[in-house]
C-alpha cells in the first residue's frame, strides 16, 4: 500500500512540474504501467494467501513461482520497448 501511495505522490508532484497537455504523454504511460505492476503484485500476494488459507498450498506455490518469473520478465520487456521509443523522440 505504501508503494502505491508513494507512486501516486510522485506522479502528482511530477505532473505539477511539466506543462499541461490534452493528450496522453509518455510520462502518463510510465506511471500507469508502474501502478498496474504494483497492483498486480498486491493481488498476486492476496491470492497466494487466500489459496494457502484454503489448504491449496501446492497451487499457491506454483502461482508464486510463476509470478516471480513472469512479472519481472514482462516489466523488463516493457522497459526494452518503452525506453528506446522515448529516447528516440
């Protein structure tokens, strides 16, 4: 929860320093993706805890193991696609 609040405060602070535009900027895309990933991790954690409470330990371990690989790899893929696009403009 603290991470979401920190990202929101950071986003709000940065929005006040850049000019207002009527379209979606690359900064907006970056911040939304970061917030989405933090939420995905939080929901994954809640799901794992729920599965463990329902005595589905093997399923929760499998989910946690896959998410430890999938989430960082997809965020890395996003960065590999995002930063070359932003830096060439």
